[in-house]
C-alpha cells in the first residue's frame, strides 16, 4: 500500500473514531429552540461531543425512537398507550424525564378587542359552537380557528386540557409548526390559535384565561405558570431507551443542572423545580 493510501486510511479512521458519535435528538417543535440552545451550551463545555437537534413534532420524535433513528425523543405530551405497546413489541425499555414546563398561550390578532375568555368559551370556539366574535364580547366578525396538526403534542394537550378531550371542529385550519400559527394569526384579523409561551411576540396578542367560569382570569407568563394561577400548563419530556442511558445521561444531567435550568427559565419556560 502506498504512503498516500496509508495516510488517507489513517485520516478516515481518526475522523470516524477520534470523535464521539453524534447524539441525535428529535421531536417536539415546542422543545426544539430550547433544546438547540441547551445543546450549544453543552457542546461548548464538551468540545469532543456533538449533538444534532431536529423538530418534526412529538409524534415524529416518538416514532423515531422506536425506529432507532434518534437517541432522545422530545415530547410535549406523555406517550400514548398505543405507543407504549409498540415500545414493548420492539423490546424498547423507555425512560421518561420531565425537563421543563410550558404555558400554552391562546393568541389572537393584536387588533382584536377581546382580552379574555373562559375555558368554556374556548371549547365552544374550537369545537365550532361559537363562530362569531360578537358572541364573546368582540366585533361582528367571523372567528377563524387555527390549530397544530394531529401529530403535534401541543394539539393533543390543548384537546385534553381545553376541550376536555372533545373533538376540534371539522373546519379547523391545521398548521405544521408554531411559526405558521403566529404568521396566520398575525395576518388574519378574526383568527385565534395557541402557541407555547416561549414563542410569544408582538405580532400576536395573548388572552387571559379562566378555568373557574369567569371568577378569576390570568394571562400567560412564566410567573403565573409557576405559581399556578395560569391554568394551561404542561410538562415537557425527553424519552430514551434505557440501553442508551450511559450515552444520553451526560446531556440530560446538564439540562437538569442549575445551569441548564437557568437557560430553561431564560428562554420563557418554567424550570422543573418551579413546575406544577
């Protein structure tokens, strides 16, 4: 073998074996920006490590874990019974970790004069029972309802918490990502949708919500979510195969460390020790 070929073979071997295999994290779009930031911080402190973070939704992340195309699945809901059964069929002994909490904000166009709604009113709107803003104290204007797609954990949680597991209206407009909901609500005067607290910006207006038939209202914020006064709060999860624990535990330990949880708070999420 020539010296040139020997050098090239050694170079390839160093590229393959001289660096730890990249850790793959996939799933919830809610957790995507948070995990990307945490991964950057972790790799900054551990230069020999590589972490690749991609979205696609909770359902995609859980399916990828089953298919061994991700090491950690990000989820904005707990795994379903059917998914647990599939894990068992695949011989996958999953582990669940709560890494943060998130408040889900109901948002409307900033020009909409409505500032608050009860859970019952939200249920009626998202189920198609209320179709005009004048019926909830607003202008005579059609309500345009935006939702996440069915594979989204955010879709599932909103259905469980706000609709009490009843079905969305048939004509709901399903969006593939949070950014699409923000853009749609921003451009549509009669729109309503829901997004994670960390995504709030000046282009949409969050509503105060009441879960006690209008006696008390609270607007979404880190503070109201942490103290329990804002009702639409959920845990956010990482799932992984128990066999992979030695590989994934250093990153998860960083996420749960004081430094990691400080980043959680800084990005508009609720730290684990302050969650409900």
